[in-house]
C-alpha cells in the first residue's frame, strides 16, 4: 500500500458528505480498503463501519486539534455531519476558535499523519465487542449499576475490561472482578455472547461519561438525581474529551422528568469519542 495513494484517497473521501455519502463504495479505493480491512463483498453499512472505526482508532493517536479536524472533515463526529466539507470546516473552526483556513491546514496535516499511522499501526485485535452497555447512576446513593452484553469476535475469549476503571464492586453475575478486568467462568467461542453485571460506588456528582475503546452498538444511560436535580443537563454524543468540562459546549439538553431522572441512549458509538451526560449545580426539586 503506497502512502501517497492513501493520502489521495483520504482527500477524496473528505469531499461532499464524507463518510455519510450515499455511494460510499465508489469513494473508498484499494489503498483505503486495505488500510481499513474492507472486503469486496462488504456492503455500504459494513464499509462505513470499518472505515469510520479505523480512522477513529488512528485519529485517537493525534493531538487533539488535529483529531478534531480529522473527525469533522470525514463527518465522523455526529455534530459535524453537514452535507458540505466547507461547512464542516467552519464548524471545526468555531469549536477551536480559529479561522477556516487554519482548520483546512490542520485537516491536511492530519491526513498525512493518518496515512503514516495506517501503514505502521496494526488494527486493534477486536477480540470482543459490546452489543449493549447499560449504566444506571443513583446520585444520592453514590452508586452505579453496570451491565455488559458482549460478543466474542474470536475463539478463546477469557476476559474483558469494564467501561470504567472502577475499584472493587459487588458482582451480581457473570464473572469474577479483578482490577477493572472481568474474568469469565469459561472461555467463549467466536460469536458467543455473555452478560455481566455489577454495582460500584461512584464519587463524581457532575458527570457520567463513557469513552469506548472497542466497538459498542448500544449505550443506555440512566441518571437518577432524586430529591435534588441539576439546573441543566447536557448530553455528550460523540463529543471530545475537553467537552466534558468546556463551558462553551452546546449539546442536546434532555429534560429531567418528574421522578428526577434522565434517560439517554446512544447507538453505534465511535471509539475514542465521549458519550454520556454532564450536569450543572443541583437545585432542590419543587
């Protein structure tokens, strides 16, 4: 695979709707296919998933300014899926408080680095993926319920990592917990699914976020505030890590219901991006 050819194909991919283009197969050439593990038999959904996942994986190794520019350029970031490349550049320019010309230079630089990384960094092993992750936080009790439904992508899977680097918790079912790693009672075969659930203490009272490192199909989040509720809740849907605390971030604002609860669901998560919720100072319920 030639680096110059891969750079050319990446620059073609960023045009128009990027990875959201309706005829994506026509825009993914042989160099990009090889870099992302795309097979000739793959349909459009599989191509989009593989290319998006591989570029996100590689972009996670870039400096944040280049990562933001790259994920916006290819329309991977959910908030940057405008139909024109120039519109996505303007979106990124507003996010980093720079002019569009600077962002275009960063996109070009990011593409060069992505091509280099694609030639030197092997794809993740993909030994397992999450079909669904459920988190339920009870703020007043400072505890979180975590349930994984995972699928083995290769034979002999014996362990997997939790969504959070939690300490010792109460395992409800599905394995043995050790330093944030779940040891399964028996090895899984490829395609076999498994469930694990546990309850942990949770100290933070202003956010609940998840940054997937493996493919995750569905992330279901519930936060129960109880007697006190926040003045504002912001959903983080494919956000960047700095957005967790950035006061300028403008995400979706889900309502807190009469029971003091918020329910969010995210699908087809992009590895390396942030999903979840953050909230402002709590106010007494009326």
